C-alpha cells in the first residue's frame, strides 16, 4: 500500500481501480495527488492553482493603485 509523501500515512488506493489522471487525497492530511502512472503507481502532488491565481490578481490590483 502506498504512503503519503507528506505525512507518511497509508493511502487507501486500490491500484487496479485507478487510472492516470485520477485525483486521490490523503485521509490524514488532505493533500491531493494525481495518478500519473499505474504500473508502477506514480503520484504527483496537485498544486493549488486557485490560490496562485488569487494572489496574482491581488498583486495586479496593488500595482494598479
């Protein structure tokens, strides 16, 4: 069973039930991971794009003032 790279908790993932592009979350810390490979299982942390976009908009508004 794979473990979360952030908190080392076991991830409840059925390898034969996930496909590339699926997003899974750690039940312990809430970190989300995208499945980028299934044989072997490879996970990539999902970046929080919403916060980055929000910060960019805030910075642009400050520049305009």
